[in-house]
C-alpha cells in the first residue's frame, strides 16, 4: 500500500471508530446491555482506534523510511481491524458466536503489523 492510502485508511478507520462508538453508546446500548455484549463492543471500538493510530503512524514513518515492510504493516493493520473489530461488531449485533473463531485471525494480523512496523522503521 502506498503512504497516501495508508494515511487515508487510518483517518477513515479513526472516523468510523468515533461513529461506531457513538452509535453503540446511544442507539445500540439497550441491545448491547440485553445481550451482555457491551464490553465486547467497546473492545472492538478500542482496538479499531488503536490501529487507526497505528495506520497514521505507519504513514508518517514512511516519510523517513521507505520500506516494503511498512507498506505490509499498513495492510496487516487494516486487515486486523476488519477481522478483529469487524467480527466482534457482527458478533455483538447478530449473536453469531462462530465469529469468535475469526477474531484471533485479526489479532494475528495486528501482531504482524506491529512486527513489520518495527522492522521497517529501523531498516532504511
């Protein structure tokens, strides 16, 4: 992914985290309380925020270190948001517990993203 795409992805994911978090705190709160999934929903929003910031940081680091590893870090952060937070959002709204098996895949993507960010940041 190019620096501009990673930067835009981070901004979009951050904005969506605000919107989804607000929607969950207000419109979905009764549903989430009834299903006992409010903490799960908040975890999904929190991790989406963390990794939106990771995407933004990756794009900024690309100004100083031009590395394919940084590009892949951005891809893995974005995939992590989709798989980790996305599966938790769907789980909270649908009750489909089978999606709990998808969430760790997102976690693995997050870990790979952080590893590649570290390697890419030190390698010029």
